[in-house]
């Protein structure tokens, strides 16, 4: 799918999402949903999307977290749409979230996002949830003021049946400090970037920080001003092995998206949309890739989507808080 085809599909999907959800959805969420479907080359399907919404309503009470937050409900529907039997998927989500609560994660909108990333393997699911809690606590020891509910999805996504929380958190902290020394500003976004850099394992990779710095430079050279909110995106591009030619492709799509009227007030998320399309292309463009590589990239897409949802939901909450004060 070339850039023009992607942009045309994105605009159509956005209009469908906005029409279907109406005033009840924050525009940033509508943009994110449209981007997610478009990056996969899919048209937004009101019927299948609504089936997930109805399953959530049937399996939860009116005061449930998924019912109270419409924006969260729509994000969950986006993630589950088209992935199997709707009722079973929603039930598994609720069971997974209860499991996270049982290992002492606080119930928030982020615990439901995290619940999406527990594996189907029942034998290892509780172990991974317990290790995620250990990783979350260990990350918090390094950065007590930065670590909060937004980090829970990544704690789950980065955990496995092997407890390597101490080592992974130490490597995260090392990346964080090295990036700080290279003019990256401290904050949640830098912490997320440091977490992403451990995606493929807990061994320190000396080339990663210089690689991230070079990607930032190339994007800046292409006229894309990198802000705090973009730090995690640099991490995704680094672990995906992005080269100069691909950076140029992303930059070209970024410039085309920047012309869209519907994104006029949401310039900060345009790079996310361009990168999401690029990552999906990496998975889909070469069917001859080994299954292990394809699986890794699919996990990378999940990670990117978890981050995009978390950042979007955090922005919505912050916007709501400021408007009510």
C-alpha cells in the first residue's frame, strides 16, 4: 500500500469512526483507531467493532471500568476486533485483568490494556503476571516518581516465564542514563524509550543508544521536530532495524499526513501514524520471513499499539483534568 492509498484509507476510516462513535469519543482516540485499521490495510467495520462493544456490555456491569470509560472501551474493541470469537475474547480479557489484580496490580484503565498482552498459554500466564509485578516494582525502585500505571502494559509485555526483572530493569536504567547524557530530557517518555530498548532481551547492546541518537538526527534533518512524546517512537524504529532509506519513506509519509485538515490540531501524533504504517508494512511485505522473525515483528506491533493507546489515554485524561479545573 503506497502513501496515497494509505492516506485515502485513513481519511475514510476516520470519517467512519467519527460517524459511528459520534461525540462520545475523543478525537485523538478516533484518529488512533482509524490509524490502526488503516495501517493494516483494513476498512473500519462498524458491525464487527460494535460486536465487541456489545460483548463488553453483556459481560460487565454498568459501573465497570470498561463501561465508565468510553474511550478505553473503544480502544479495547479496536484491539479485539477480528481476532476470533468476540464473547470468548472479552471473557479472556476480563479473566486476565482479574489475574493481574490478584498479583497486586491496581485496577485502572491501563490494567485492561495490559491484560491484552498476557499469553494464551494457561500454564505460564500466572507466572508471567507475577514476574510482571516484580518487573514493575523493580523499575519503580530506579524511578519512583516516573513509574506509574502507564508502565503496567509494558511490564506485562516485556515479562516472560523466566524472572529476569532485576537484570532488565538495570539495563533499562542504563539506557535511560546514557540517553540523558545525550540531550534527551528526563520524563515518562524517556523511561518508555528505555523500556522499549530491552524488547529483544536483557543483554545490554552498546550500539542501541548511538542508533537512537542517529535516528533522531535523521528525522530532524528531514524537518521532523522530535519532542518528548516522540521518544518511544525512536525506540520502535531502532529495534525494528530502520535504515536511512526507510527513515526517508517515513518522513515522506509524515509530510503528506501533515497536510491533512483533520490532523491540523494533532501534529504531535502524525509521526506515530507514519511509523505504525511502516511497522505493519515490515510484517506484511515479505511472506518469506522466518516465522520467528514474523512473530517478533507482530509482538513489536503489539508493543507499539500498547504504547499508542497508553499515550493517547494519558493525553485524554490530562485534557479532561485541565478542562475541568
